[in-house]
């Protein structure tokens, strides 16, 4: 663990803090902290920043209710920048958007960025807009029973591929299963955050029980 005394604040006593969503890893905002706001953040486990324009501390969400609950704070190799992973109660941007970074400047035509959150947004769009010719649209139109049938079929395909010890085929089938499970999640109103919270709430400890024979 890094000690706060190891951090390098700039000449104004500030350090940049990049805030990311703990679930999707999406960048939410870039803000600044001084030592006091960082200490408040760690104590309250809520993001507290220093406003360079107002020259005062501000607790994110104190006015809007959009608090950011801190999962972790990580310093970079030079100890002069922070990444703050949070679970948010609402939009990160003061303009009401999910993230402050919503304005693309350049997108590569050769490399497409993938994320589970992005795929979920795409699936939600298919459910709402139902464009013709889309397989996802077909699943949503057929309804829950059809989606469940596909989840069952893909689960079987994963088992067969794994049993055959075919790694490439197993990866392919797991991807198919993951897609259909996510379609099921959209159909039933389950979010990635719901699954994240459920997994995070589990603390599984493997115990090896030694059985002794009584003589």
C-alpha cells in the first residue's frame, strides 16, 4: 500500500484524480484533489475534490445526490496522479451525462473498442428500436422462452467443446453463451451492475476438511 506522504502534489498542492466506473472501467471525469480532500475522500469513502475555479473543497453529490462511493484509489508509478474507482449513484458530469467524456475526437476505423457495457447498450437499443434483419431483434420478438432455449443450447455447446478439450471451440461457445445470457439480462431487466454487486457480496473460502478416523 502506498502512503499518502509518498504522493507528489504539484506546486499548488494538487494532484489529478481520474475517476473511473468500478464496474465498466469507463472514465467518468478528471478532477483534482489536495491533501485535505484526499483525506476526506478516504475517510468518508466518497469522492471529495478541490475546485480550482472556486478554490474550495466540494463533495461530489452533496448538492445533486450523485455521490461516488470509492472502491479503490491507486497511485501511478511517479506518485503524481491517482485513479479513483467508484460506484456512482448517478451521472458523473454536471451536464447530466453518465461521463464527462462523451465527445469523440478520433475513432480508428481499423480498431473497434469493445466493452461489456457497450454491448449491453447495443442490446438495449435492439430491444427498444427492433431494427429489421437483426438476430437480436428476432430473439426479443420471440420472447423469454426462445431466449431461455438458446441459453440452454449454448450451455450444452460449451460443455461439449470443453469435454472435447478444444480450447478454441470452447472460447467460441463461451462467447456465444455470454451473448445470449446478456440478451436474457436485458429482457429481464438485469444490469451488469446487479451481477457485479452480487459477485462482490460473495466471500468464498475453500476449506479442506481433514477427516480423522477415530480409533
